[in-house]
């Protein structure tokens, strides 16, 4: 008996060791694959943002122009001979070139940019700064992040929960007038949110002036916290409505179709034949198998909050990350562009990595075998 129990315990330990090795191999492979993906994406961003090194020539022109304007604007240099002024401008240009390392080949600098980006050393902006005057890319991005999270978090969470709830209700009423109405309205989501935003501004900010045309808060901002919150909510109403209208019908239609597929399974029909309540059938036999794609959609929606939307934020003059990226592209501020992409790439990779384990926890059919799924 003792020998049998010992053999059983040792067998469990060996089985646990094999499972841990499989898990470790799987985690290692996934991390390596995601790291290589992020590495490639960030390096391509560096090449594109710098136009393969062509931006260096534009920077050099800007440096020479700025040095010339500085010398002309300073009265102390007016009495200098022309040759000395030219020498002074040349020395200023050379100092700035050395500071930006423009005298080095772009290919070497690109790998240095890549290394610093991967270790999240985002550096300093070249043209832009935060409202507090900071030139650090981190401070610039963090300053704009709350506005984007507020706008896109409110709209996307509202769309997600309303669409899932409404789709589940519609799946019970297949073929009803309401169901046909939603199907008919689904193509309206082909138009982007900024398209609806323009009409909402025209209708509710100009024709019937109920809401402000743009911005995040009135100017000057109210000092009272409650008045400040009320002003933010008033400015939030139109962009959130535009995003909601642009996404809600196609989202309801997609989830409704998905729930109908699960509702037509044989085991659901069997549960109905047994007389189980509709609510119990929905929770146990429809929602539970659908949890994996629901969680995937939810997490990818959350990760999408980081990116913002350039055109929508421009239409509503919303001071978020989309507006920041638009301004950075206009100024050719490479560190800000790369910093935004790097953070988004890391968040997306972390989400994909987390999804693998959530799938395994939610769906018993998912297994890790030999380091794969």
C-alpha cells in the first residue's frame, strides 16, 4: 500500500513537472514571437517616421534657418562683419548637428533609436511640449492620455455593453420587426464617427445650440469641481453620441448573429426540450461558450482606447492622443510619433499574451501541448 502511494505521488510529480515544462516552453515561445513582432513594428515605424533618413535633410534646413534668425534678431551681432556672422551661424549649426547626431549615418542612429524605444527611453520631443512646458515625450503623452481614455472609454464601453445586451435580447426575437429594423440599420455603421460628428455639430451646436462645438471644457475652466465636471460632460456628449451611432447597429447585428449560431446548437434545443428557463439557457449554453470572443472583443476594445482617432478628435477639437499624433506628424516630431507607437505596440502585445491564458481558462477545449495550443 505504501509503495503504491509512493508511486502515485511520484507519478503526479512527474506529470506536474511535464506540465510546467510545457507551460514554460509555451510562454517562452509566445514571448519571443511577440517580442520579434514588436521589434519589427517599432523599427518600421522608425524608418517611416524618419522617411528612411530624408527627415535629416529637413532638420538641417530648419537648424540653419533657426541659427540665421537668431543671429539677425540679436542686436549684439548687427555690428559684426559678415564673415564673422557667417562663422557664428556655422558654429551654431554645427553644435545643433552634433547634439542631434546628424553627422552620423542614419542606419546607425536608427538602431540606437530602436534600442532606446524598446527600453522605453522615449527621450525628448524636437518641436512639441506639454502644457506645463516639458519636452519629455513621456510627459507629453501622459498629459493627453486622460482625455482620450475619457472619450473613447465612455463611448466604447457604452457600445460594448449595450450591444451585447441588446443582441442577446434580439436573438430571442429572431425575425421580429425590431430584429429586421436593426438589420436594416446595420449598414449605417459604414460611415465613420467623424461623419456623424459633423452633422451633430451642425444640428445641435449651430442650428439648435444645445452643446458646444468642440473642446473638452469651457474656457476659462470653472474652478468649482462640480461645474468643471458638468462642463466636461457637456463637451463629451456630441463626440460620444457620434461614436455610439457609428458603431452600435453593426455591433448589435454581429453579436446577434453570433448568439443565434449558439442558440441553434443541438444541446440548446435539448435544454429547451427539458423545460429549462430561458435565462438559465442563455447563461449556461449561449453566453458561456461565447465568453472567449466576448473577452477578446472587450480587451481589444480597451487596448484601442490608447490610439484615439485623429479625424474624430480634430473634428471636435478634443485634446487627446489622436490630436497629439496629428500634430506630431505635422511637426515631423519623430520622438513623439515613435513614442506613441511603442506604447501602443507593447500594450497590444501584452493583451495578445494575456488572451492566450484567458482562452485556456474559459474554454476547456483549449489546451497547451508541447508549447503550442
